[in-house]
C-alpha cells in the first residue's frame, strides 16, 4: 500500500469516479499535496483513462514527463484504495 500523506501528487487522464477537482480536494483532505503541473518534485502521477483519436498515441504530456523523470505511476483504483484506507484510519482515531 502506498502512503500518499505529504506526497506531491499529480493527476492525468479522466477519472471514472471523481472529477479532477473532487479528486484533488479529497487527496488534500486526506493529507496528500495535489499539484497541477509536472515537476521533478512530484512524487506520484495518478493516471486515469486516456482517450485519443485512432491515430494518436495514448499518452499525455504529464505521463511522458513522469516516465522521463522516473516518477512512479499509480492508477485510479490504487488512489481510491489509499483514500478509503485513510478515511478508515481517521474514522477509527475519532471513535
């Protein structure tokens, strides 16, 4: 399980379950640091669905940047699993 607390995360592609803004707000509320632009300081790239025309490569500028700079990639499911785990942890601390 990845721990995204205090990690700079960047989203690319379309998420199935949340808008980008919702995902960023959720991540921030659970302790991650969402950013909007690629940089060497990004810890993880969260990759959603990438759809392009038939003759275009299935990638994004953010994905290419992350691959070139060896930034780890996580999918939406892994991100949501971390979110659920953090919410459970925080709920249990309150009770």
